[in-house]
C-alpha cells in the first residue's frame, strides 16, 4: 500500500501528537440535518473519520441542529446510514448540538451577567443597517447599554415565549467597528416558535451556529475542529466564545477547501430544489451528487474513499473533474465486479447450421483475473446480439458483423452473417447466420477473425430494463447561466435513457439489489435498489468502460 501524502492537516495532527499537546485526537463530523449528504460531505467525512482512524483517535457524529424549521428526522436517518455505508463508525452515541441547549443557555446568561451580551430589539432589517459593511464601521445598537438586570429579565422572557419570532435577539457585545463583520455584536439567540425534532416544544429560542459550534466542540473535547474555508472569518468569534466562557477545553478550528465537482452541484439547497421540483427521482436518484445517489448508481464506498484521498486536502478552492471520480469507480469495478453479458438492443440471430434442439452448456469465468468461479451459458440455435453489432454499410475499422463477414461470439463460436430478414419497412428483424463448429476455444483454420461481440442465449436469457445515466448537467459549471437564469436551465435532457426489453444472460436472473457487474463491452452496472427484483430486473449504468464524454 502507498503511504498517502502528508497534507497539512495530517502534519498538524502528527505534530500535536509528537509534541504531546494531545495524547489522542478527537474530531467530529457536524452535518446539519437539512438534506442528504453529497460528495462534498464525503470529503469531510473521510477527512474527519480518516484522521481519527489513522492516528488512533475517535470521531464524533454530531448533528448541528440549531435550525428546526429546515431539519427533519428523515435526514438524520439518511446521514447516519451514509456515514456507515462509507465505512466509518462514530464514537459512542450520535450527538446533537441540541443536547447542549441547557448548557448554552446557562453560558448565555453568564455572558449577560459579565456585561458581554445584551438583548437587542432592532428588527432584522434595522440590525443589518446598523451593522455597516466591509468599508463602513457599524453603529452601536440603541439597546446595547441595557442594564444586566433588564437583559436577564428580557432573555428569560424570550425563553418563556412572551415575544413573537424576530421581535428580539440576544447579541454578544464585542465591537461594532471590528473589520471582521462576524465580531460586530453577533447574534447568540433568536426567537423561533418552532417544534424541534429532538427537543420538541421545550425551546422557542435557538442558539446561532456560531454560539453553538465551538462550545459543542469544547464540551465534547474535540481537539481538531475541521471545517471548510468559508468559516475562516468565523474563527476569531469561535475563539472569543472559548476565551470568554468557562469551557472545559479549548478546541482549535482548522479550515480546508470545499470539494467542488464539475457537471454537478454540491449544495443541499440546490439538490433539494431538484428533488422538490421533480427533476430527479428523489434524493437517491442515481444522477444526484448525493452519497445515496452514488450508491444507487453503483458506486462503491472504496471508490469514493479513494477519490477523497486522491484529491487531497488544501486551502485553495478548485473544481475537481468528474472524470477523476469516474476513474476511481472504474478502477475498483474493473478489479472487483464479476463479468456478465447483457444485450441492450436485442437482435435475434438464428444459427441455421446448428442442430435443432441441441444445447451446449458453455462455461465462462466470472472474472478474467480474480478467482470468482464460472458461470454457465447455454448455447443453441437461437441467440441475441446487439443491433449495433451488425451493419450493412460499416464505417472504416468496424470489427463487428457485416453481411458475409465473421465475428467471434464471446466465449463461444465464430459465426458468419448469411442473410438479414427485414420487415415491411425495411427494418432488420432477424439475422440468419452459420457457425463454424471447429472454433470453440480455438482459432478458425486458415483465416483471421478479429471482432468479438457479446451475446445471450435466446430462450434462457432474461428480459430486463436498463437505465443509462449520464451527467445531470450539460455545463461544466451548472451555475453558469444567461442573466437571470438558474442552474436548472442547464439540466441535461438526456441524462436518463431507459431501455426496455433488454436481454440478460441467465446468471443475472438472481441479481439482488446493489449487485454490481461489468456488462461486457457496455460498462459497469448495478441492480437498482428500489425497482429491481427477480422477475423484474432493472440495471443502472454506473459508468461506461472508458471515458467517452465529449467524444
Ligand atoms: P451545503 O452548502 O450543501 O448545505 P453545508 O456546509 O451547509 O453544505 P453541513 O451539513 O453544515 O453542510 O456540512 C457538514 C460538514 O461538511 C461541514 O463541516 C462542512 O464544512 C462540510 N462540507 C460541506 N460541504 C462540503 C464540501 N463541498 N466539501 C467539503 N466539505 C464540505
Ligand atoms: Mg453548515
Ligand atoms: Mg447549508
């Protein structure tokens, strides 16, 4: 195994362990349960859980659940499943930021008592106006100098539900002229009369992300709090809370660049829009950049982990090519997926010189390199090949079947096309071929046959549906639109092509959901987890055999 490159976070952890600053590292993955996880989250999961595993530490799964209006139990369940599917296990019980609401409230009261927080009655619009901007310092709120007693009273009444949503907020008293906007008296608590999936109706005020995150890290003894770069400007505030509260530990925040992947979107808000507007078949649609989508598409956890390792961890934003992810899944499936044959656009072939009623049981390896045993393919007078493997006027270099030409059937005989039968409109409906009985497992006498095509038995093959997936967007950057447009304008209308009446070799009849295969010459496929069952097989194309995008 190759030692992974020492990215900067690895180096920091290594140094902290070597210097004895920490004897064991504790990381956390802190999703907000407001949607399904996407490939960007996979990077964060691999990083947080991966570092803990690599250095003998632990990683927590903590739901950052301070915004009840957008959160749901369904998302919590899906997130837990995705983390485990990726191959990671959190330390102990799942944690929730809401577990700490009592402690956070008590700390807010301490800040008030210390004269470091106040209740502000400015409306959200007024507050924005008072805040100033990057070139202009803010102005102090007229409520900034309320007495401690008045603040304590108002805050308690906020909690008791006396005021409507948005009427008041609790703010830290820091510096309205600070160049860092996050330090201009940030909000600690908002009034929100909303039912919470964990705490029910206990609270009608909810702490802000900033007031919650660092303290939750401190409570859990997190040593390295790793987040994406957009939180860099929040770090001084993160530290302000830790410096001004009697927290049990002092975690440190480190930032890294988010993962952006071309031809897709990695934002829960946009993914939710695709679901809500019916552009896709749910969060786990195989075209989605969600972990559950990739899973349903046939991706493996190992391929996603390998991808996350390969792209590395840096502090500069970049867009990663989808081809890189596809490379990782091809590599994995090439090594590990059994081979099978499936004819996507069947054309009936009758081998006229093959004895009527005779059947040979041909045995083919399930994998060319790995020992996965054999599969049996009955060969008889009637078989199916793909329509595209016969052409009357072939382009140069065509190595498949042409009138009067020969081709080898994979794992079987060489056949020659003698005659095409057409219907009234001139469409080819059947091929009459003859076979050379002396070509099973050997080269034909006195001539070279270059092409090899796949096939399935006529009677014994099973009908199936095949879904060919392509990229969901036609633009490398889906957000690039005409003025006033939206990323939805760039949806690829051909991102799903459904083929019915396909024919799969008999060994595929027992495929169970999520079983993965290489369909020879066609690509990698998996049995669909929602719709496929014995007797009604549905296969999803995971990825083509080669990178054919744009060709
Ligand atoms: P979104 O914008 O999709 O809603 P988010 O950052 O708000 O993403 P969270 O649920 O808060 O989503 O994310 C949980 C963790 O995953 C955070 O630590 C966040 O920084 C990280 N994360 C989210 N998106 C990415 C990404 N594209 N690349 C790397 N890490 C990410
Ligand atoms: Mg977030
Ligand atoms: Mg978000």
